[in-house]
């Protein structure tokens, strides 16, 4: 893939910030996960996501946390749950997911650029 193709693919993603409004342990999944309801503000609303982030987070710890997510990908069914957005993270040294988030609070729905 050329650099121009990579930039075009990245530009096609709609990456936004939202605040986790609700979080629950995911039942019926092969790997431990947490189901999230993320508020992206009035334009996008609350969207659902399933995230394999149990190594570093509990549902209680995630409520109120801002996260970055791709909001324009097709929904996927994961363990009987429809995930509408992809919450983004990076692997730590052990390969466990650490969520991406802004350093300071920003308005929900803000676009990454």
C-alpha cells in the first residue's frame, strides 16, 4: 500500500471522542470483554461497543472515561451483542489493550484530525 493509499484509508475513518455512559461485563463471549454504551453527543448519540479490555479495566472504572472510536464502520454481532463502533486502543508490553483517550476533557462527538 502506498503512502497516498494509506492516507486515503485513514481519512475514510470517522474517528470521534465519546464518554462511556454505561459499561457491563459481556456475557456469552469466547474471550472476556466489556460491553460499552458511549455517548458521542447530539449529532451521533449513544452507540454500543464490545471491547476486550478486561486486563486493565473494570466496567465501573470505564464509566465517565472518554474514549476514541471509529463511528462509521458497519455494525458487527459479537456474542449476541451488536457492536456499532470500534473503540481504539494500543497493546501494552503483554499485548493487552490500553484505550486511547484525550489528555484533557473535550466535547463529545469531536472529530480526530
